[in-house]
C-alpha cells in the first residue's frame, strides 16, 4: 500500500513521501493483527481439539449411561418375574407340575426378550405364552431389520404375529425379523398337521406373499 500510494503521489507531482504518509499509520495496527493471528491460531486449534474431545467423551458417557439404564431395567424386570417362582422353589421340597410349567414359560419368555427384542411387546409376549400353554412350539428371532422402521410398520408386523400366535392350536410358530437391506422385512412360518404356511412381509409391513406346503404325512 505504501508503494502504491508513493507511485501515485509521485505521478501526480505530490512527491512519493507525501503519498506514503497517507498509509504509513496503518502499519502499526496491521503488525499487531498479524502478531495476534500467529499467536491465537495455535490456541484456536487447541480449543477446537479440546471441544471435539469433550464431545466424544460426552457421547461415550451417554452411551454407557444408556447401557447401564438398560441393564438396570432388564434386571428389575427379571427380578419382578423370577422372584415369586424362586421363592416358591425355596419354600417347598417338591415342585408342583404347574410350577414347573411356569418356570419353562418364564424361561422361554426371557429368551424371547434377549433373542427378539423387537418382538418383546406385551401383546406378543402374552400371545406367545398362551400359545405355549396350548402346546405350540414358538420361536422368535430378531435380526434387527425393523429397528428403524416407522411405528405403523412395527404395529402391522406385531398385529400379524399376534394373530398367528392366537390362531395356532398346535404345531409350530416361527417368526423372524430379517436383517436390514432385504426386500422382506419379516417372515411368519406356521406348521401343523395340515401343512406349513409361510407369510413374508415387505418393508412397508403391508405387502405380503404367502406360501403353503402340504403336510409330509
């Protein structure tokens, strides 16, 4: 800027020094700003790094807290369901047949919660327990394909599973939520003396394809 103003002043007959005087006063603030930029830039980078680190630590802490809350909730649920049966087992020398059946049903229910969390709602759990009491073999598997599905889709699949469990009076009912990225979201396989019936549900929870196979007998 000094050189430009000097050339301009000399060209207009004012003298190079006269032009330089116009902007020489800006040299001081410019030098201070330059010095501050070199001084603050490393500190700014360090602050940004610390902020990113704090964000990562907070995310890890939140995930650990959520996991702990989930474990506590599961432990509380297990305590509520299992404690009465355990107290009955401790209090008697001979287990009644009904108690044995209750233990088997509880074990199957807890296995469902671990193996098929997306199918662990109250409606499906009650229907599965009733089906098992009728002698139906029930198998629920969740490969997490429905984890990101909207509530309407989850509700449609849950209703279909409940209906299949309630209609089964014998044989088997196998329900599987498939992995993400498949054209089929869920499959319900029912089998009895009349044959095997399989219903596949699309990712919208509505479209389905039914396959029937005759009984081997």
